[in-house]
């Protein structure tokens, strides 16, 4: 079973803005990605790094996953970024321009060194690589298996369309193939797939449509640049009550089937077998994270006993 | 000096008046008749026009030591009060007290006339530079800040006898009938002026839009108006309805609004008959938007919306979400247009709105009110008068009136402004006493007053981020630290009068 940690909403917060950093504990997103890369002007790279370190040192009761987006490993800032922020123990690193598995492996090695130095268990720091170039998209399936630290693949549509020399549209037809490759890569590796930001913070209707689309395709979360987008994203990702009710019936049905010694049963005229059960289990685990049900679905419920 | 029940030291007298220290919001009972004024008999049926402002001042018989009033429905667009004082000064009249419904930033032009002794006191709240200079000791001019309901009370009881009311009349005829609905200086409801028209000893209608008799609908009738005078312009229309009536886009503000909406929903009052008041701030409007969606979702028909009225309330009325709007002042153009054509959008007097000394003010019928705050404290007291430097800068408005009247008063306030914590051990100035404040909502959590245990339990049941007010204070102070207290001299420069006329707090001169 893949891990069911909810990562529906990943909010970018600029690392050089104290007034925004101080509000990180307040928002109900699942994760924040404190940005040292694109949001920070070149003249403020050092200051931002120190500010983020201070903030994390003081953010004791963490109530969401904290990732830090460092500068690309090919820049002169990346090493200092890691050296400064890792001792404040973020949950992981958002790695920009993860164009190849080698880049992820390189970060993996560095993280291991820091973990040894800091006395942390190896593998503590997670990685969320950005798939945001044509090359990155092509390599996505390999990148997805480059390290056990990976929690997912994150698609970056803004940089991707730039490298493709095309414009990003609100309907997103131009992103379809790239999104699918990222999705296939992530699903094949058993990790999550996180979609790109939606840039127009005043267009909530298009945000909703795009989120509905990417959920349908298989993404489990979305990045954001403004906290105002959180509620819509959560709303789209929340299982509908009918889905939850149906999933509960499926689990009950399959338990009955197993008692009768079979792995297949009919529920309201539809055949229930393992793939249907797996899907129901996923719905219920998500619903549990949303506080909609208290049932815990385990391997035995899905597969039965030998 | 006497310590009142909220711990503030109150002098025995101020500007020659004996003071009553505040004790609680409810128990003070008046034992007096309503104010009286001379009966007039005007037999002529011609024009009451006396010419310009100067002629009107002379006709009114204004003399040294008297008290005048204006209404503040033209807000920062008002030309009248400044022009009036210039003319009073030119006539050599001195020692005039101003008892307007509010004095705004635009009236900083009065400062030279305060220095000269033309103006020697304010029987009303004062916004902006005048109050700031008084706080610094740079101007010597006593100020008594009154709430909207308290000011109406002070005129109706005769505590503040207004000798002449000069009332801006945006749509007026020569015999003195007028309303605020139409004309270049249209401001909508004349809720404050209605009180002056009934209680001032002389009433002058001042207009820039004289229309043929009769000016209908009649808001203020000919029967209470002594004179009519004409001025080129009453005000700047752009600033009359200038309040920013837009929903906030600030994520912190939106989070506060979301929590406030959770509180309103948890009260259980959002059902048929629901009544509601909110202000014009971006957060208040965001709350109103949530309330509208709740009412739509549950098909609720509310009874009334109250207060300063905005286009948002007008939309809700027109959508059928409320039976009526009770309007003491219009905050935007949409409200002005609505009150002139919709009979369900009702002009009410400031007395009907909020005076504690009558047979029941409209605020008493409120379920929920959203109020703002400059600061709050662990006793749920709210300050809306003084800012971080300790200067008096704002009026109370209807804050303490609505808080006392509503079943649940909800104060919305960001937890941090600048670098300052907004939930403190003690507010600098108590504008509204904590026992009338139900809930304080910040982006860091919701604090519920112990006098609403059921609401608190319901919010906790619903998973709302309810926190003890002291816990909230500690969390905020962990970010901001504890600011050094402001230092004050002993000299009292202004009073904060509670709505019943007792003194809840004083403003002392700030140490330089």
C-alpha cells in the first residue's frame, strides 16, 4: 500500500518575506514549500536562507509538512541552501529542475551526509522533484525510481511551457502529454503525483476546473501560490459522501464474499473484485484523513488472508 | 479620581461637568423628562430662505458660548462644518461647542479656530488630526467621545443642549422639507440629523439643491425647520460615499472571515427571522458574503439588516434574504440609490437605532453583529478609539451600542498589526466593555467569552479552532513579544462616554 499521507495542497511561501513566513502555521494546507529559488531575487538569496532557518528554528509545533525549495543543484546557492536549512529539520526538499535521475541521486547522497552529521536516520529527509522541462518529462519514469526518499513527482507547468516555447492556457490542452508521463512515472513507482500551480489567483472557477481535471487524471495534490486557493483544492479532492458510502458497502461486500470462500461478489448488480476493493480502500483512507469516517482499511481487508 | 468597574481612573469632573463612573452595561436608569425646546409658531406660508450661511447664523441667533451641531452623513466629503465655523469666526462669535454626530479627518481645517477660541469643545467623537493634537497636548480643547446611540441619548435627554443644528439637506424645498436621497450631495439616510431636527433649539436646513415645494419623500419635515439657507456646494460627492466597500483579498482577512462565519453558523440563529449587522471593512464584507451563502443554501428569510448600509446588504434585500433594511447611514452609492426607491429599505433615526434610553432600540433585536477592533484584551474589552501611539484617532461609532444589543457580538481582528499584538493584557482604551463582547475572532483562533458557554461547546463540537483568550494572547506574544507600555501624563484630555452616559474610560495626554 502506498502511504496515505494527504498532500492535496502544497503552498509556496517566498523565503524572503517575514510577514508571509509568520503565517505558515495558520493556513490549512497539507504542506508548504518555502521557496529559496524563483521567488527570491538574486540580491536576497543569502538573507532569505538565514530568515528561513530562523523561522524553522522557531516553528516548534509543526502542523503541516515543510518542504524547502532550494536553488537548482547546478547553481552556486544550492549547497549553502542545504547547509543552512537542513539543521532546522524540514521534512524534505523540493528539488527544482530534476531533469534526470542522476540529479535526484546526487541530492540523495548529499542528504545522507547531512543526516549522518545531524544524527538523523538515513532517509529522514524526503525529496519532491520538479518535473519542469521537456527532458524532465521524458525522464520522469526513471526519475521516479531514482531514490527511496521520493514522496512524489511534482509537475511544473510554468517552466515546462517555457522550455517548450509555448504559452500556458487555462484549459491546459498543451500540458496533457506531459502530465500523463509524470503520472505514469509516479504511479509505476508507487509515489504521489502533484500538479502544477494555477497562476490566476482571482479566477477561482478555472482553478476548480483545472483541479477537477487533474484529480480525474490521477494527481493527488496541487501546488499553490496563494492561500485563497486552499479551500477550492480541498473541496475538489474531498471524497463525495456517495463515494464514501459506496466504498463502505464494497468493503462489507467483499468481507461477506470471503466468508463464503470467494473473491468476487455482486453488489447492486455490479461485480466487486480486487481492483474495485483497492479503489474503495483508497477512498476510505482519504475520507479518514478528511475526518469523514474512522474505519482503518488494512491489507487483509483488501487481499484477504492466505 | 474614582476607579470605575473596569478599573479605569475617572476624574470627578471634566470641562465643568460632574461625571458618572461606568458600572455595568445595563443598570443605569434615567430619572428625568425628555429635553424640551421652545414651541414656535410660524404663520407665514412663504419662503424660509434666509440667504447664505452667514445670514442663517445671524437669523438663528447664535451667540458666544452656544452649542452647534451638524450631521456626518457627508463624511470626508463634508464642506459644511468647515464653512460654518469660518463664518461663525468672521462674525466674531466665540466659545462655541461642537456637538456634531461625528467630526472627520476633513475637519482638521478647524484647528486654527480652536487655537483662536472660536471653538472651545467637542461634545462628540473626533477623528483624525484634531484628536491627535489634543492627545499630544498641542491643542487645548476638551472632547467627549460618544457612541451613535449615546450621542442621540445626550440630545434627547438634554444633557447636550444643541442651540442651533445646521443640517446638510441634499434635496430641500424653501419651506424646509428635505431628504438625503437625491441631488449632487445625496448621502441617503439622514439617521443622525433626524435626532437634531427634533431636539435642537433652532434648526437650519442648509442645501445646495433647492427644489420646488414639496421636496418628497419628506425625511425631515417643514414643521421642525426654522430656516433654509443655500450654499454653492455641501460636499464632494466622491468623498461622501467613499468607503472602500470591497471584500478583502488578504488571505489572513479571509481566514478571519471564515472563522467568523463558523461562529455565526454555530449560534444557530441563521434561520427564518435572522437579523444581522456588519460594517464596511473588507473582512466584515467577506463575512457578509459567507452569511449570504448560508442563507441561500438553507433558504433562510431573515428579518432585517441593520446599521450603516452597503450595497452588499442592498443585494441581500433585493434577493429576498431580508424582509427589511434599517438604515442609519448609507455607506455607498448603491445604498443611497436603494433607500430612495425601496420602501423596505427604511431610514431610521440614531435614537431608534441605538439610544439605550428609550422603549427599545433596534440593536436590541439583533442576533449577530460583526465588529472591528483596534485592540482587544484578555477580558474581551475592545478599543476602537486610540491607536498604537496612544493618540485618540477614532470615534466609537455604533460599536458599544451594537455589542450591547446583539445576542452575539463578534469582534474580528487580525492577531498582529505591524509588529504589535492585538490581544493584550489590557487595551489602551476601553471603548466597548468585555461583558458585551461575545467572541473575538483572529486568524490564529476563536476566543469565546465565558458568558456564552453553549456557543463555545458547539464550536468545539464543530471542530472550530477555539482557544482560551489567554492562550491566544500567549501565542501572539510568542511571535511579537510584549510591547513597552505607552506612557501618559496625568492630564485628562478627552472622555470615552459609554452609551448610557457613564464614563468608561478617559484619554490622557501622551508623554512626548
